[in-house]
C-alpha cells in the first residue's frame, strides 16, 4: 500500500480521560486545611493536632462532606479553597489516581 492509499486512523487514548464523573474521589482522602473562609458548614470542620482547621474526615479516611452514594462533594459550592484549586486532570490529580491502583484497573 502506498502513502496515498494509506487509510488514516484515530489513535485512541491508552486510558480513559480524567474526569470527576469517572473518578473514585481519590482527592477526598487528602488532608484539607482550611486557610480561607468559604462557608464550610461547622459540622464538617475539625481541628488538627496543631490547632489548625481542617476538613473533618470519617474513620475510614474519607472527607465527611463526600456523599458516599454519588461520590460527589455535598458542599461543592462551599468547598474549601484547596479543593477549588485541585484541578481535574492536573498533575496532582493524576498522581493521586495512580496512587489508588486498587480502584483503577
């Protein structure tokens, strides 16, 4: 087959594109310090060992604001600044996803 007869094809990605809709909310297991007031309801705020405010985490390590049925943030509009800056698909996001190999096969 010559170059002029070559049929082009689309290269499919080797893995699914990163999206919050296909994620296991791995960022919701990270320690989240509250450094600005975004209106996080007090029931989701804890105090760390050094006296700083952090997002409360439940005994299993997940953020208390995570809706376990949908795996979405239940206070999305009021989420902390760090959560707002943790961009979907960023290097940090992809590093966290790679660190959870038992979830992504």
